[in-house]
């Protein structure tokens, strides 16, 4: 893209910065099983063939629902309950999850951390990734220090 837009030096600089940040990223050292929700009614998740799933993997997170058919399949509360999750990540976009949704999922799924996260940083690629990797490190630290 840098070549197509006559911005090759800037593209190389961005790649260098991203590579450096990626090298500094410390993924989870124990499996953290997460579901990444993008919608509430119906409940929809990010499955395996998505940029979001790649970002989860970069964090060292395991998406036990990754093998579902389609990129953003519908699931049920029962599916989430049966996935033996450590955390449910509620994306800030395209659906705007909030505290009432955190409460809703916590009432239905026991022993799981439910957190609204910045969906742009997990699903929008490009120079935004310079903000994403430090954000992800904070999330990794939060989810791996939970009891």
C-alpha cells in the first residue's frame, strides 16, 4: 500500500515500529479461553477466519468457538456455557456493549470474566495497530492475573 500511495518510506517506518512492538508483546503463558462477541441479539462471535481471531492468537488467547461455520456465526448462551471460557470479550463495535450486557452475561455464565473491550483495536488494521499492541498487552495482563 505504501508503494501504491507513494508513501513507501512511511510504510517501512510503520512496519518497523509494528515489528518492534510485536517483539515486545508478551502473550499469555497459560491458555486463556475467550469468546469475542460482536453482537448481542442474536449473539454473534468472531470465529476462526477473521482478523479478530488472529489478534486473539497473537495475545496467546484460545478461541474455543473458532471452528464454528462462518466468520461471525450466531451462538447461544448454552454454546458459551459449554465452551469452558475464562473470559467473554464484548466488542465496543459494531454493537455497543455496555454494563447492562456485562451483567446479562455474568448472570448466565458462571466463573467467567466479562469485559467490554475496544473493538477498533482488535478489528481495524493499518496504523491503528500501533495503539492496538500496547492495549492488548494491558488486556493480557488483566486476564492472566485474574484468580
